[in-house]
C-alpha cells in the first residue's frame, strides 16, 4: 500500500486521486513487481550499468529532498514578497508612450513620406503601405504603450521630445533604418496589483534563495576541482594581456 500511495502521490503531484486512478496505481505496482522479479532472475541487478544508474537515481532523490527541505525551512513571507514588489514597481515607474512609426531604408524616402503627411496624407495609411516594420505596419504603425527604455536610444530620445499628436519633423536614424515617429498619448506606467503577481514574486525570491544556498555549498566543499566559471575567470587576465599591451604602444 505504501508503494501505491507513493505512486499516486507522484502521478497526481500530491492531489487527491479519484478511485479509477487508485485502481490503476494498484495494477501498476503489481506489474512493476512482476517485471522487477524477472529482472532479478536475469541478473540485471548485478551489472555495472544497473549499479551506475541506481547511483544516479539515488543522488537525484537525495538532492531533490535536500532542496525541498531547504525550501520548507526558508519560506518566503508575504512581507518579503511585498518588499520585492515595491522595489520592482519603483524601478519601473514613469511614463509610457503610445507611438506610431514608419520605418524605411533611406533618409530620402522618409523625407518624402513626411512631406506627404504634412500635405494631408494619413499617417496610418502610409505606414501600412511603406513601413518595413511589418508587425506594426499592419496596424498603421501602432506600437502601443511602452516605456522609452523598450526602444533603441535614438528612437527613445526622439519620442520623448514629442508632444501629444506631434510627429518628428526630420527622419530619426537608428540601426534599423529611418523612422518617422508620431506620439499618440502618454500615461503613467501600468503595473499589476500585488495580489495578481504575489505567487510569481515568491517563486522568484525562492529561486534566488535556492541559488544562494547552492553557491554556499559549492564554496564550502573541499575539492580541487575547478568549475567552468572559475576556469573562465582565471583565463580572463591572460586573454586581456595582448590587448592591454597593444594599447600601450
């Protein structure tokens, strides 16, 4: 019965199982025993490959239990999650900009489109017909609300200099080409309520704690083995030496 319960717990992730699942679990336990006994008869348990796999499974169970115990002993409180939420919210505060743009390859093409818009052509229609940014072109160049940091610096600077309803008078050059930008609106940065993201924030904080615990165990271990990150750090000065020498010439 203990093996049946363990199998059910694994299959249902600890949730209550319906009667048909319990019956299937009993069948599975009996079948596993039949197969295991046959494997024993064939001497599989004494082979090197079996012993190696068994050791890997043993280590996996031990490690999983170790980390599960750590998580249980170091829970993330609502207060911890609230503090982290407030920190992230403060970092992401500010204005969001609702913009449209038209992206073309050449400055001349951009200037011609600006002239057409000033002459009465609709920005949205020209964006659909001419913009290389096919994702926004289909919506008349609409990029939706986003923070300036979402864009490359040249685009962000030009966008922030505009007033609502205003368009850039000259093409804005970026690594993607030449942009014509129009600012539709601005608003305070939107952020989900704490209750909506509390569980996610807790999971992230728990993961950070777990990584710190893993690193603590690694540093405390008595071993001469050099991990990949340590090898890279040791090799870095040697790799930089030629560049430093060249700079002095």
